[in-house]
C-alpha cells in the first residue's frame, strides 16, 4: 500500500487529489482543535454538564471525520490500483511486441546462416518416413538397412549448396 501511495505522488492528477484530501483533513483537524479549546473554556465556566455534552458532540464529529477520511483514502487507493493495473497491462503488451521482434530477427538470422527451422526438419522427417514406407513396400517387407547412408550424404550436399 505504501508503494501505491508513493506512485500517487508521481501522477499529477492523483497528487492534486491527494493534496486536496490532505488539506481537507488538516482543516478539519484544526477546526476540531479550536472547537475543543472553546469547549474547554466553556466547560470551565459552565461546569461539567456542558463539558459532557461537548465531549459527546466531539465524539460524533470525530466519527464523521474519520469516516470521511477513510472513504477518501479508499477512493484514492482504488484509483491508484486501477492506474497500476493499466501500466502493468501496457508494459506486458510492449514486452510481447519486443519478444515477437526478437523471435523474427533471430529466425531471419538463422535462415541466412542456412540453419533449418523446426518446420524444415519435420517436413524432412515426413519425407524420410514416406520414402522408407515406399522402399519397404517395394522390397515387400525387407528391412531397409541403407536408409542411414543417404541421410549422411544429405548434409554434405547441403554444405556444398551453402558454400556456393
């Protein structure tokens, strides 16, 4: 809660409301003090009956003032929480954009270097599986032992293409 109130000081609108609230509370406290001083003076003159009536009135006024102050603090806290949520959401959106840009540039750099993507590898695996199935079908169930040798030659061909 302390951080939220500190961030209120940074926001001009919230700061103005905070200042107005502080001023209002200060003014109420000063009026209560003056009323108490006047009440004390009257009580000395008129006795305990008036003093007890003024104490009851003071308690009532104090409860009203505290209620109003708590209400205002609740409003300010709610507004600060809403602003913090908005800032957090915007920061999250910007982070997502930055992450997407980073991923795009990384993929572009890897592509320039000739590094195959996950899609390329998956497509190659599917082609190898299809060829293996076709060879197995042609040889009518004979195990395919020579499948590893063509796979080893493929990177050499690719290396020649990249070098060119």
